[in-house]
């Protein structure tokens, strides 16, 4: 009997440490942080999307040069803080928080604290990713093995990433806002993102991490700067195998994009306005107007502008529009705008005199507290179609448990919106019934939770509308990141999606993810476009368990 022992790397043969292993952790952490910052520039808003395809490889190389689980976690955390620090820099757009009554200096410090805290919070997932990649017995290539090391590197690494970023990050337990997911960096690469209609946005992450893993493995084979992955199940030499894996991955990527182009062409043929009615009489083209009032947070909270002035602003924007449907942003209707002669009265007058439909964000005062939602007002009936928000914003609409810690000064806690205004949340999707079909509505940050939107489509939504208010963040890149999320939700569910944002960016997005029209941020105006109510379901929208 002969026993076969797999030698994982040159260290096991000669007992010598590689260059990266000899490098102290004090050097590795700044390097990881630097590469994390570069990786963060791939996020929507910076438009350096190509960095996503190479930006994770340095972390994977560094993980082959660490000497312990603690060191792996530390390197992952440093990389994650760099990535999220850049990607989530829009938190600094909160500015001085004068509308909350804070002194300018204190408000700026709080904004910086929230930015740093959330960067570390989100980085915990990348630290967990790094630890798992270090601890798992991984073998080069795509094939598993019954002998240690068991797990194929090129499948295990992307699966770990997708599990943490698309299962853990959006969960209510993690209390995070995963608006900067890796897939969103590719929102302009339409052929590629068509894959989301099958496997969701997580499948885009899988492909991106897979490419990074093949690049990292090739680098390790060529440079010998860190531990190589060693013997392969397929018995290729490690260097040829690395090149083979990279070639296969690129061919697969080209195939995905080729299929994506075919899908785009087929959808465009079905939704062409000239032939849409002939193909499906239930999907007539409907003209829509997205109204962007650009009401600043200071106007709203400090009463710089009177409610009647804001109502007049919206009335002017809504006048003489030849569209069948109007969409207004989150919170356009509040207690002040429900008074006689204010915005709610104006909109109802438009609905019942001009026979238009209006979807508008509304703050409702209910028996147990406030509720953030959206309402469809239609001339077809007098009853209200009200949607209540399901996922609330931490600190903005609800206070996480840790916020009740007595060590946090009362003067700080009392000025956080969630401590003064208790918001209620719904527990399931509520569809609105338009004259043309069912509408799946969402409010602001709900757009980053794929399951919420897919649930609406499974329940019969044939149009998606998101109402948002980004006035909290002054000229920040969050508007681009929310737009990117809207593009992916549209592709996942093959639906038109209307994004109505108070201070922009507002947009109308077609089922292929093409942004048909979009507004400038920080401007008042109206977007005019055409949408359709669609009824087919994608493989992703049928996956009820996701």
C-alpha cells in the first residue's frame, strides 16, 4: 500500500518562508488598506468600473502570504476599511447636520464618525471572507478532491464572497446598508449584467471574483512571492493550469456577454413602442412624468420654505404635462402638505380633473406612530392604494439596540431622527392597482434589497417604482449608487423601473437596464418618457427562496 500525500506549497518542502510571509504585519496592513482604497474606486459614482476586475486580486495574493488566522482577518479588515471608506464616502455629504440642531463642528464630526463606523462595520464581512479563504483547504483549479486540500479555489472563493455579501450583508441581523455591492460597479455594462436575470446580482459578483482569483493564481505562479496553491486535481502543471483557468474564465465571460447582447436585442424587439400593442395588448405604452422638486433638507426641516411655497413649486412643475402618470419623490406628502390648498389637494385635483394617475411618497401619521410609504392616486376609484415601507434606515427611521447604550450622551441620542420619530414598518409587499396593471412600489433604500423587489414581481407587479429623498446627502455619490441598484433590479425582474428622487438622480430604466432618461442632481425639473407594464417573469424573479 502506498499513501499519497499532497504537498501544498514550497514551504512544506523546504521549510522556507516566502517573501510575503517574511514581511511583518505592520507592512501588510497599509498595503492592504491602499489596495482596498483602489478597489473602492470601482464603485458607482467614481465610474472606474474596470478596477473591479483586478482590484480584489491583491487581497487574494496577500492572503497567501499571511501566517495566522488573526493576521488574515486583520489584512481583510484593513482592505475592507479602505474599500468601504472610499465607496461609502458619501456619508460625509451629511455635512454639518445643522437641520438637526448640531453646531457646525460637532455636526461635521458626527458625519465623519458615522462614515468611519459604517466603513468598519461593512469591512467585517471582508475580514470574514479573508479568514475563511485562509482557513479552508483550497486546491488550484475548478475541481474538488476527496483528499486534502478538498475545495477548488476558483469556485470556493467566489462562493464565500457571494454568501457573505448577498446573504449576510442584506440581512436584518447585520443591520447594514449594502448599497455599494460589487455588481453595481458594472451597471453600465449591459451585456454582462443580463446574467442577473438568471442568478441575480450575486452572479455578477461571482464572475468578478472568479476573474480576480484566476489573476491572483497566475501572479502567484509567476512571482513565487507567496505560497502557491500546489497540486491540481486535473494533473495539469500548476503554471499551465493557471493559464488554462484564466483562458476558460475569459471564454466564459465572452460567452455571457454574447448571450447578454442576444437577450437585449430580443427584449428591445418586444418593448418597441411601435409593435408592443400587437405583441401584447396588455402592455400598452404609457407616458410618465417624473417630477424632481429638489426640496433641500434645510427647507424641509428648518422651515426655510413654507409648505405653501413647496406646494406651489410642485404645482408649477406638474402643470400642463401631457403624460398619463406622474411620479413624485419620497416624503413629498407630509402632515403639512395634507392641509387644504397644499400639495395633496393639488394632486387630487390633477387626478380627477385631468384623469391622470399619481404615485407620490407620503409620510403617514398612524395610531402607533409614523409610517414612510408611497401612495397611488387614480381616477378609477376614490379609495387609497397605500404602500408602507418594509425595511427602515438605521438611525434615520429606527434605532438599533446598541444605540440605547447609556454611554451615548443623551444630547446626541435626542437629536438623532430615529429617537424623535418612531417609524412603523410593514411585513409584506403591498401592490397598488393602476388602470394599466399592478405597481410594485419601494421607498429609498429598499431598492438595494433584491428579495423585496422580486417578491413584488412574484405577486404580480408589472411596473416598479421607487420614490427616494436623498436631500440628507449634499452632492454625494449615493445618487449614482442608488441608480446602479435600480438598474440591477430592473434587469433581475425584466421590468421598467421609475426612480423618483427629490434631489436627483431621477431616472426611467427599461427591462434591459438601459437608462432611457435621467435627471441632473440638485436641479428642479421633469423627466418625460414612456414605460410599459410587463408580465413575463425571469428565472431570478421566480426564485422565492432568495
